[in-house]
């Protein structure tokens, strides 16, 4: 609708409206977060959670509407037809730009449960955002380093137990856990430094994903393997807000996680760890070939 505006003006207007959207919605989210915190009544907490998730859904939906108003992007989305908001998912994606997150939210926001991230437990103390993440039921990880486990062997397995307890609320409420397996954005420099065996990807870090399946294997057994390709070249988030992205291909592959990886002890079972890494590497090899194919199509 407003695609005719100059790109920098569109970027400024979109950014200002996103900030305004945040300023409007954040106080309501924090209000229900505080109610949820100070009134430990299960019925009240469940009600607050529903309202808070709704606020986050509307916040993302408004941002997506801005993209439709200001930009003219050709979306080529594949594999989203069978998705459901009543199912539990783990989502991973190749990572090229911060625009990846906005693209994923645009495609998946109304099709699956709200995206949530595993966070380090220290992040709960971040002003405002910490309580917002807590209110949104983002799982806070309790991870112990190898050095800590060497000094205190009794801590072994405690991180998984603590995270399972934190995720207990998801047993009856569908949820989507999101994680970039590469751990960082792809750049030619990082690719060369890693000596990655893939043409278009960095090496996957299997540990974080294994931690999710170890802690939440009873609930999450379906992976959405998302691949994003920008035929016009990888954009920055500012390029995305300015409307310089003309086409985005999003391919979604639904994969059932092998039963042996659900609830596994990734750190303690070397054989299972090697098997899981081999499984992830196979997925990454398929994704790498798919990216080459999608680039040609695009």
C-alpha cells in the first residue's frame, strides 16, 4: 500500500511504529506478569499466561501488518499447510541475518504456538525483559560447565532436572521452542574460520538441541526444519524494514525426532551423543543441498 515511499522513509516509519507498538503493549504485559508473580494461584496464573501470550501474538501480528502495508515482498512458503497451534514443536533454521527472526515470525505466528527460546537463568534479572520472559514462560536453563561438574560430580544431571521442572507447565499447553543450531549468523569469514564442510552453513551445535530433547522429550517430538533463502542476497534487518527485500523463500520440513533421542542424557551417554551428532549432521547436509537448489530456483 505504501510501497511507493522512499526506502529510508519506510524504514524510519516502520521502526517508529514498532517502538510505539512496544510502548503500548509492554505495560499491559508487565501488569499481568506482576499479577502472575504475586498471586500464586494456579487458575489466576493460567489466565494471566493466556492473556500474556495473546498480547505477544498481537504484538507480532501488528509488526507483520506493517510489513504488508509498507513492503511488497513475494513470499514463497512451502510446507506450512499441515502445521497446527495445538501441537508441540521444536524449530530450527539456518541463520544469515536478524531479518531471519522477523521472517519466521511472519510465516509461523498464526500457524503454531508462540515461539519461545531457552534462556540462561542469569537473564531473568534483565530489567523489564526478564520478568516479561518469565511471564511468557520462556524456559530458563540451568547449565553446569564441565569444570563445575569436575569439581562437584553430584551436580551431574541437575541441570536437566531443573529444566524439566521449569518446563512442566508445557505438559498441557502446546509450545514451540526455537533455536538457531549454528549459534551465530553465517558470514564468509566465520565459514572459512570453521572450515565448515557445508557450502551455505556453519557447523551445527548439537548440544543445545539435545538439551531441549533431553528436558522436554515427553512433550516435544516434532522438529520443524526451516530453511530461509533470500534470492536477492542476504539482507540486514534495516534492509528488511526499508522494504529492500523483494522475495523470500521459506521451506519447512516436518521431522519426527527418533525416539532414542527423547529424554536422552546427552552429556553422560557418549554413544548416544555421537549418534545424535550424526543425525544432526545428516539434516545439515540435506539443508545445505536444499539451499543450493532454492538459490537456483530463486
